[in-house]
């Protein structure tokens, strides 16, 4: 009997991880001027962001049930095998619902679904942990218990150059409460209970970045299990931040570009850090 882990492309895993572990990644879909593309498969992030910057109309949509059915059917060819499908927050995407429909149409007893209540490396680190646990012989229940624990230890903090992309996308969540005064502040945003919320409200970008570093320093004191840095079109800026983190701490980290499935809602100047505290 084998357990197969499945995820979606908004996990933004380290380059090569999915291929190394034979991990199926179902791509979300993005549109450019009414034409849909599978993220990473049919359009690269940089090409998408260039078109977005040039004024193209854009949007995103979840994979269809048929995309999951193809994956699940292949993985369940052995009647003793099971699937654990781990996906971005159901509060911001219909991806998990598509997976549920697919599970019902394949074998709901052997396809287990998990709502990470996050995205990006918040999801990615959970997927990486699940793969590690499978290789160590853990069962479905044990993996889910471990992921539940990771949810409680995962912290996402991000800055955006402008809130206009979040407002336009409708994914502003609880941050909508600061929309009226957003021009006067540079909020540090987070993901709480599966949706975007405001963590802090610095007045300037410099103050916001200093506050971000303070949050990172606090995490170092608590103990870091995983940490990753996300960029959109601003790799040099975020990579410099990662380099400084390495210089200060020596702790391994991941640098990952947000694909258009998430990044188009954040804007090109997004700086994000994802931290998983060590288990106590």
C-alpha cells in the first residue's frame, strides 16, 4: 500500500521538489484577455506579469474536477493505494471543491482532502512535510494530525506596493476595513483563518520592512523549522532580504516566486515571508 500526496500549483514549492518526489501538482488557471492558461505549464509568471503590467485584462480560476480526476485515477490504479490531496485555503479558492467533486467521482474512501487554510509556501511547507512523513511510513491520520499542528505554527507576513490589486480581486478579506485609509499606511498583511487580514499598520514602507525584520527576529528566538521568502516581479529586492537573513542567522531558507494564480492579486512589488515555528 502506498500513500500519494497531491497538491496544486499555489504551493510554489522549491524548484525541482515535485519532480524529485514524483509529486503531482495540479495547476490553477489564469486568464489574459479572456484566454485561459495553466499556471507554469502554459504561461510563465514573468510572461504573465509583463502582460498584466501592459494593461491586459486578467483573472484566475480553480482547476476543474476533470483535472483532479485524471490525477486521482492514475494514482489509484493499485487498489490498496490512497491519496492525500492538500490544497490552498477553501476560503479564497474553489480548488478544494473541485478536488472534492473529483474524489466523489473516483473513490471517496481512498481520496482524502486537506484544507491548508493558506497558500504559497504556507501550503508548500505542509506538502513537503507530508512527503517526508510518507517516506517515513506515516499513515493518513498521522499526517493529517501533523499538518494540523503545522497550521498553528505557520505565520505569513507580506507587504504590497499598492492595495489596488487586492481590492480589484476581491480577495482583500478582513483587510477591507482599512481600505479607506490605505493611502496613508503600508500595512503588514497576514493570513488568518484562511483569509487575508491586517497584522500591523506602519506608516511608511521603511517602517513596515523594519517591522517585518522584527517579526523574523522574534521567530529566530522561538526557533524556526522552515522559512521562505516570496517575490513577484521584484526578485532582486527579496533575494537581498534572504541573503541578509542568511548572513544574520545561517538558517536555511527558500526563495520562491509567487505564480500568477496568487501573485496577480498581490501586485508586482510584493514582499512575503513564510515562517513555520519549531514544534515545542
